[in-house]
């Protein structure tokens, strides 16, 4: 099965890759590496999740926000690679979570991104991850996710 | 026009690449990639912008600080590549902004770095960007900027 | 001397590479690059340093925590490369420190990681570094360290 077929099986429609929010581009390629700008939880042009985990938002909300960010990141990879089948490896997922000062479940939130990537890319989705919590986030986004991926020549 | 000529046209003098502030080096090369350590808003050996956006500093201050950090990063790239013409692509700009808790204009601040890079490198300057706000910053720097760039063999 | 011999000379035993804390992997390779997930200050399966610098922890504690994180990162590189002699260059160390709001000695803390890497890898250990302080950290870890390294074909 291709990643596109796995997405279909999961009942997920790949959105349009969101544009950048400033004087930069959503992804760049160098050699076989594609790197994305941070992906926010955009859905149909609106931020679907704003606010802080451990305050306005629950861990379940954060999981859903991380999954949505990752879906936008997958849309960027498709834009970069043409077909997701050309993605040879998800090398790294960078995870950033907006948090109240005492929120500790950052890894559980970011599993929303990791588990989607694992489901869609299978063995090729096995990624390293960085996880950070922040008390201020751009546009008050609940979660942001960056990707580093290796693609075919 | 070369990047050096564009800098001259903008009336900007490229500073000396600032040294590291610890037991590390300012840039490293691996294959065609050059990566820098975080660049602080150093000017003539002094931090020109300290404090937090949304408190002691305005968004205009932050824009100028981000531009200065990026200028120091360009100096590192020149040190790494010999001539800026050997830079094939600015792959990623990493932006970090010292913020008061309710400051929301992080992208506007980081445009100070992005717009300088776009002006100096033109099409080759089209970069991805990561943007984060922080309530503590090393040396209380207002902004820090990291670069990933692809250079010629 | 090999890096393993330098570790022995320093009286340091390389631990087992710690497993990931979520749906991801501890390291990935793309081309000649190995990248790790963030390393926490694990010792024998327990977090040896939790809490914030400038509050529960001193700068000396933080230095020791950063050194321990880096040791775990070196264990990941050995797992990835087979022998540490196959590491051609430590390209970047990413440093993240849990801080009280007024803590300013982040570079001194991260020297705990940098100085170990310099001692173990010598000329090949000359790395770039990123340094950030955070008021929330995953699992309340005092420090987290990520590695980017170039390894032989």
C-alpha cells in the first residue's frame, strides 16, 4: 500500500499544504533532504487549536492538534516529493506544545503526530523526535510540528 | 549581482563573524550543508538588544535585532563558504525570540531576519523558518537566529 | 586513541543507549548524517536530574546533567555507527535547559555536554551548539541534549 492508500484507509483526506505565515517558504530541499517550516494546526484556513495544554485544552485536544499539524506536514511532503511513495524516511519530527507551567504530558500530546506518521509511512515512518513545551507560542497555536524527511533522488 | 554587492547596495557592511560563547564553534560543515550555532545580536562585541519583546522592547526593536542576528549569520556563512556566491540555498532559518507572556507578534519580529536574507540572496534565499518565543534567553538576548545552508562542493 | 579509549581514560563507562519515551526511535540515519532524539539525564533507567536551574538545582548540577545527557547521546551514536571511531564529526549539539525565570547561566550548563564531547572526540568533536532555556520541560528533566553527527559511509 502507498501512503496515500493508507490515508484513504484511515478515512483521512490530505488537505492542501498550508502557505507560510511570513517572508519564508513552507519547505525546502537540499540533496535528498526535505525540511519543512513549522506546521500549525490549520484546518480550512483557520487555526483549529489555540491556547495552552493544561489550561484551556486537554491532553486529548493536544493529541488531535498534533495529529492535524502532522497531517499538514504530510501535505508539505507530498508537495515536495510529488508522491508520498517517494518519501524514503521520516528522519525527525520536531514537536512544540503550548503549555501551562505545570503541564507534564508533552510526550502524550506529540504521540498524535508520531502515531499518524507511523500509520501512514509504516517502516519508513520510524522517526526521531524532539519535544518541547512553551508558555508562549506563535499565534497562540496549541502545537507546532516540523519535519525532516529523506526523499528519493 | 553577488550577495556581497547586494549588501553594499543596501548600505550594509558585513561584520566579522562573532566567536562562540562557550566550548563550541560558530559553524560546521557536513557534506554540502553548513550549520551555524545560534547567532546573537552582537554589534562590535556588545549585545545590542537584550530584554523581552512586549516588555522593554517593541516589535520594531525585535525586527532590528533579528536583522542583526541574521547579518551575523551571513558573516558565518561567508567564513564557511569563502564567498557568499558559493551559497546555493538558505535551507532553514531558526528563530527564537525573548517574549513577555502575552506577546504574539513573533512572526513579525523574525521577518527582520527573513527579509534581509531574501534581499541578499534573492531566489537562493528562499528559506524555511522555525519560530519560537521564550521567557528566558541565554544572556537575555532579545533574539537568536540559526542557519542551515547548502553550499557548493 | 579511539573515543572508546578516551572514555576509559576518563574513567567513564558508556551506558546502554536509552530507549525512546514514546512512539518514536532514539536515532535515525540519512546519508552520512545521524540525528538523535533528545536525550534526557537517564541513569540506570531513572531520571537523575529533574527540576529547574536557578531553583532546585545549581549550575554545577546542571553541568553534570548536561554531561549525562551527552553521554547517553554518545551511546546512541555508538549504537548507530557501530564504533565511535566511525563518527567523523559532531556537527551540532542542541541544548535545552529547564530554568527559573531569572536564570542566566545556560551556556555554563551546556558546557557539561560540550566539554565531554570535546574530550571524547578531540578534533572531530568540534561542534556547533544551540542553547535554549525553558520553564517547562518534558518529564521535568533538568536538561535535554540532541546530536547531529556525520559518520563514515
